């Protein structure tokens, strides 16, 4: 990681903090101030207490799992893709050329992101609690936010393009949408995360236009009935991206940027009743 990237990361964290406390109070004070509305009053208290995500329930999905490679029978079983076709339960994921595995990266970023979101007041649930199990299958991951009554889900991955010159992050949403949550709300969440990652100093994908990918084949997104996006945080085969992913500081910067993007998306929304 370059020192300029580190500096931009620090600036982004500072901006996120100032933004959270500075912009959110007037934004939330305007629309609903009915004192009989408990959830609104709770949100107001949350903002005053500096915990702007209080009341939000956020599902994280660290992609793949550390035990997947040792259990091909389990992860190769076919499950629904959520659109009438079948696909494998789960996959092994990619790795950097030095052998740092995607499942480990995804899980570490999710752990750091969990801590950051909880600091902001959110309740966080995760599709997996460790990095040495198998699965869960992608259909289970896709249903997870609804099953756990979460307000949104962010699935955390890294990409493994064969062309090692391909670099940068991109965000995937389900398309065409087959539920209300897969349309505008998920697209807005994707845009806020793209802005936050770019603002955190990360390079938008050199292979995906505007760092936004619309796909119909991902069960993790197809099954979602809450706003959901899948992040490909960088290219593990690209030396520059890999160097950032392999450091704790780099992973913390990813987590901070994702937290800022989630915070931004919640600004003019309320958690579900
Ligand atoms: Zn992945």
C-alpha cells in the first residue's frame, strides 16, 4: 500500500465520522418528528448519541469458507440459483499469487466491518461465524437477510481475473430484479458503496464500467428479499490490489470504506418496522 493510499484512507475515515455526525442530524430531523412514533424517537436519540446506525440490523456474508476445499461433495451439490436453474452450493474462491485465500480475506474484512458497524450502533448478523467450516450454500446465503430479519445484506468477495493487469473493485446487483428490494434500493446501496470505496482511495475496476455489474446468475443476490449487493473488493491476482489485501491496514481501510457507504445509504431511510 502506498503512503498516499494510507493517507486517503485516514482522510476518508475522518470524513465519514464528520459526515455521520454533521449531516445526519438535520437530514433526519426534517422528515419525521412525531413524538408518538417510537422508532423515529429512537432514531433521533441514536443520532444525538452519535450512534447513527442504532436500530439497523445488517447482514454480512463473507464469501466462501475455509473448509470448502476439503469437502467437494458438499460444495458441489446443486442448489437453486433463485431463477429456475441450478448451480453448485458454494465454491472455493480465489487467492493471491502468494496463496492468501479469498475466504480468509473476506472473513477478516467482515470481522473488521462488524466491529465498525457495531460501534455506529448497528446489530450485525453474519452467514458464517468462523473461517474453517463448509458453506453455507448460496441459496441459504441469499435468504439469510430475510431469515434473520435484517434490513440489508452486503456480501464480501474478491475477484480473481486471469489477466493480472485487471485491477480494482466493483459491485454487483441482481438484474433483472425479481423483487422490490432488488431494484432501486439495491442499486442505491451499490452506488453509495462505489462512492465510499472510491472515496477511500480504492481503484474502481478497470474491467467493469462504472464499477457496477448487473448479473442474473448469483443466487446470493437472486434470493435476496432485502436490499443486497455483492462486493468484489479487488483483484487478488493483480499485484497492486493483492499487496493491499494482504495487509491488516489495507483490510481495515476496506472495512472503513464499506461502513461509510452503508452509513450513507441509511441517511434518508429508516430500518424496517
Ligand atoms: Zn468470491
